[in-house]
């Protein structure tokens, strides 16, 4: 074997023997909107063998009520600032708070440690989104910046120095926050997962009209569907059939209308790909008077039922 080949082989074996670069990350990388989250930030190493002397965490907009945990042997500092807008936290408006956390101390490259803070994720983030927290390690010699955020469609695992992220998930058995559109209140938009090859899906929700005039749900749009139609299940002789609702679905003054399986509902026509359980998909409802309203549909299992509701008229 030539000297050059030996050198190349030695370099390859050395690279294989080296551990993969461990990123700064959160112990629990999932949270729910409108809820408190305990962030445990894991720092697995220093900067090229050098001890870590500072850990800086940037708090993104929409994450509020931040309270870092003091750490024995480390100095704790925070920066505060105004939010872009006020957020509701436990019924109170919050317009400013912690924007940066800094722990100063010393962590040898050979050791692993955790840095903890508490935060509240507001409804600025909906299920399916990922919230990124840029982190900078300042070391004895050098800096490690974990600040890269993936662009649309980009795989975060391909980034060299990715910012640690927290994925937003829907709370178990929780209904989305009700939306207002003029005198209409829109609650719990959802759909069922569809099998591969299915060309239609269903859209379900609850609409309450608190006004003095009737309105009508006349259609909408849904990503991956060519059109959205209002349908109903009705008896024709001894047979239950589904048919379009001419002129849309009326919501009378003071009334609540449930769009649900077996009754009035939306048909998502000509689906280009199946709906998967756990997805959240943004769509648009169109009303005769209230106009277009953006909503987020939660996709439940194929046998899924509507979210539990209390105190509503049917």
C-alpha cells in the first residue's frame, strides 16, 4: 500500500472514530399554545475543546412570562424589552418581558450540563409550527453560535449550527380558540383523515350567530382541494343521501349550527393528497355577510369525532 493510500485510510478511520457533532437542544422539544413550558436546554460540549463561559438564549416574539432558573456557581442575567404586541396570559395583558437570558460561569468541554427556564407559549403559534431559540456559547477561546433557522421546506437536520427548536402540538382533547367574524363565532374546525387515493374529505365546525340578521356559509377554500361545497345528509324515500345545499347553510340570528358527520357539513372536493391524522391545515370559509374567514382545521383519525363541548346548544 502506498504512503498516500495509507494516509487517506488513516484519515478516513479517524473521521469515523470521531463522535458526531452534538447540537445544543431542548430535553422536551414539544409544547402547546396558551400553556406554560419548562425549557431544559442541554449543552453537551464547549467550543473545540475549550470550556463554556457563557450561555446566551434569545427569546422569540410570542413567548412570554419567561422566568429563568438560577444555577449554582453561575451568574444569571436577563434583558427585558417591549413585545411587538400585547399578549393575554391568564386573563391579563402582557406587553413586555424577558428577551434574553445569560448564564455566566464555567463548564469544561468534557462535561455536559443543563440550563432551565420557564416560558409561556401564546396563541401566536399554532399546532404544527416550530419555534426556534437562538443560543450562543461563549468559550475561553472561540464562540459556538446555534442560531441557524431553516427556511421553508429546508431540513433542519442539514444545518451546521441549528437553533434549538420547540414544536407546537395541539393539547390533548383541546378545541382551538373560538374565532370571531362580525356577529359569528366559529369553533372547532376539524376534519377526518382520509385513506390513500381518496378524492373527497369532510369539514366540520360549529357556528353561532349572535347578531340580529341571518348569515350563510356559502363555500370556502382548502389547500390541496379544487373546491369546497356545503352539503347535507337527507332522506330520499327510505334512503339517506348526501346532496349539495343550494344557496349555502343558513345561520339564523341567535342560533348555533353544528356541521358534523351525518348532517350539514363541508365537502373538500378532488383532494390532491390524503389528510393525515395530527395535521393542522389552514383553510378559508366564505360567508354571505361576514365574508372570508381563515380557520385552522385539525385532522383527526378516520373514526374521529368532534371535540368535546360543554354548554353549547345543538
